[in-house]
C-alpha cells in the first residue's frame, strides 16, 4: 500500500463512534493496517507515575483505528474521495483525487 494515506494527511472517518469527523493523521502502521488520528478515538488510560507522567493518574490519548474506516480528504475540493495512482513525468507515481482529478502530491 505505497500510495495510501500518509502522515499529515487529513482524513474523514466513515464508521464508528466518530463517524463524519475529520482529523489530521499522526502516524500510520502499514503492517497492522491501523492509523492514529488527532483528537479521534480518545481513550482513558490509567498510568503509574513515571518520568513522563510524574503524577500518574488517568490520562486521555488517541487510540489507533482501522485504516479501512477512513477516507482521504482532497486538499483541493475538500471532500472525502478515493485515491487514484497517476503516472506523471518519466514514470513517477503520484496520488490524485478521483472526484476532481487533481494531483494531491
């Protein structure tokens, strides 16, 4: 999945508790097929005191969701759309929006 969703992309959540919300991608785990989105799928975790959390207690953090449950938002038309692979200049592949036909990167 070399042309899928990448870090710093904006994605639209298709299913689950956060359906219809958009967020920025923080990280992508291609082997597990999971994605971490900013302010989406917030969980509460009980933490012991350590160096990073001196007091410990209950913290809120993002949990990963399945990659198939999100769709890339095109930066040109601001709509969620499928990604197409287009070949431009000497055989290099680029991602493009299937709705507006614009090259994403």
